[in-house]
C-alpha cells in the first residue's frame, strides 16, 4: 500500500518501518494504474488538505525502538499519549491545528467546496 499511496513520501514510511525496505512486493503495475484511473489524490494533497497534524510532524517523527538518528529522545516514555512516532514535545499545538483547519475550509469554500475538491473520497470500486 505504501508504494502506491505514499509515492512522494515513501522515505518517511521507511524511516518508521525500515524492515519494509527489503520486502518482496511483486508487480504493482495494476495497483498503480488503478490508482491513476480513479484519479486519487497524492500524499502531498492529503497532507495539505486533510492531515495538518501529520504534515506538521513529518520532520519530527521518531521511532522509540530503533538505533540511529530517528530514535526518539527519551525513548518510549516520552511518546505522546496514544502515539508511536512522535514525542509529547513535538506534537502540533492545538491552536495551530485549529488555524490550519479554518484556513483549509475557507480555501475550499472559495474554490467551490469540499465535494469539488474530493470527488474520489468515496468511490464505489474501493
């Protein structure tokens, strides 16, 4: 799935799932073609329009159990509640999150609304 949906952000996935780098995936051509036929939005669009928190935290992600530069400072005990890849100190502040949501909603209203921007959010073939 990551190789189809996260094409432009695959490096972040592999940072958190290094074991996936060497997995045999087989031929993904049909999945990539289907993704294109459905005119699915890319991960950059998703981050800009839907998941503001993930976009903010992307350069702050860490892993509590691996060695190297992505190890969370303070280990697992410093992780944000209910989260695995971000520490409490690196979380997006609530007021900034709410500001980004308002900005996105205003932009969508100006551009014709959410249904015009996301025609494939629900698709009968999925």
